[in-house]
C-alpha cells in the first residue's frame, strides 16, 4: 500500500471535511486509468449551503494524490 497525499485547496472546507470527500472517492474504488487510479475528477455538493467541491486525483509511483477544490456555482 502506498501513501495518500491530500492537498486541501478549498477555502471553505476544513481538513476533516476534505478527508471525508476523499474517503468517498476511495470508497468508489479505482475506476479510472484501466482500474489503476481513483476517479480522475469527482464533484460533490457538501455542507449546509450545498456548495460544490471537486476532488481530482493523480497517480504517482508510490502514492495517490487527491486535490480538493471549491467549485464555482
């Protein structure tokens, strides 16, 4: 098992909330890049305001990287 790198670039989500979104992507499994990578880009509506957020992924040699961003409404 490799490392997980979570880069929370959101201005509205706490690190804990960003981890929750990443966990949902992980629960979806490795469905991109012929089953080698977590979903390239996943969009979520999260929180009381239902603000949109995205989680994008990168596959490195020894790690999976997740970037959490706010999305324009």
